[in-house]
């Protein structure tokens, strides 16, 4: 039996409010490809993505 390890779970619990990809990219000044990659890998949760960016020592930009 073969397992597909790249399967995306059908449901992911969202902690906190969700980001849009554009909002996430703008807040951390990411290019569209990188923002989309992180968004799909970690989900739309603002809490999760903010924690990830804090771990990478990326500060949010206010604009």
C-alpha cells in the first residue's frame, strides 16, 4: 500500500482570524510566490502565520 505524504488535510483548524494571501504578503512585504507558498503550507490562520514570521524574525510593516 502506498501513502501519499503530500496530501493536504481536508480540514484545518484556523486559530484566530484568517488572512488573505494579499494581506499576508503586504504585511510582511513578501513576494506573491513566497506568500502563497507559506499560506498553503501553514494555512490562513493569522495567529499561525504571525508566529511563523516571528520565528523567522520578520517584523510586520504597518501601512
